[in-house]
């Protein structure tokens, strides 16, 4: 299941959030070897988070049967400070579009200890939940920066993907990264097909308050 953590619920799901930051460290720092600006803090805390893990961010955290994070993504309104528009765009020499219908997606990842088939299934479920969330919130476009193999699943799914400017190889990296703006003109139909096949589990505490007791922290700051 994918637990939705809205901006107003971050303190109530602090343990789940920190577990997703643990997963991000394992993927981006330990597995991929990214050199991130907050490397010293990441080393000390064993968690990967940055200035854009703020009160504006939404999170989907895919949990396994023992409530451990095995996939996650951060979604931030493009009108709020976010990684792509406010940090990476300058490094890539780009002006990134912003608007109330556009959200930025970053730090999407799955547990590298899963098998290839398990990762494929988990990411497929996570993307389906993202689609449901977009429909629910009225978002129409997403933007972000990623490698080609991150972008191809969106293209294969039938989404419209616009590459914003030339690719860039960031310092310490060995692959080009692309900034993209993506939309899905057939999202309502695609979501209807997903629901008919067996709905993905987008667990939203606004719809099911029992999720606070099942996955939330007892003490709320």
C-alpha cells in the first residue's frame, strides 16, 4: 500500500517519513553514490533529506507488510520552493514553467534489495497511486529531473513528455540528466482501466482516519 502524507500530516507520520529518508539514503547515497549538498548531515543521521523536505511537500510512501518503506516519491507544488525549479534549473541553465496545475516530483526510488521483478511491481503500483492523486487534486503536469531510464516508463505508458533543454551531466555523475515536463491526456481513462483491473491502494488519512492510529506517531509535535 502507498500511504499519502499530506503537508499538514508530516508531524503525525514522522516515523514513516524518516524511514523513507532512510530508504533515500540507501538508494541515492549508498547504492548510486550521489554526492549531495548535505552529505555530512546524511552521514551522521543516516537519513537523506534536504531543504525542500518542507511543509509544502507531499509524500507517497509504499510500505511492505511490516510497514517498512520500500518505495517513495516527494511531490511539491511548482509554486512552492522545490528542487527542480529552485536549484537544478540554474545548474542546467533553464527556466522551468510553474503554475498551480504543475507539481514537481523528485527522490522517486525503490528498495535496491528487492528483485528486479519486485521493483517493477512496486514502482508500477506507486505510479498508479500517483495517477490517482493527480486526478484527485486536479494536477495536470509534473516536472522533474532524471536519467533516461527514469523517464522511459512514463513515455511507454503513453504520457506526453517534453524535454526542457539539453541534458546535463552533474559533477560526480556519469550519466546525463534530463529536465522534463510531463502530462497524461488520457489520465481519466487510464485510471478507469486501473480501477477495473483492481484498484491500487492509495491510502489517504483524509479518507480513512484510522491510518493515523495504524501508521502514525503517538506523540504529535
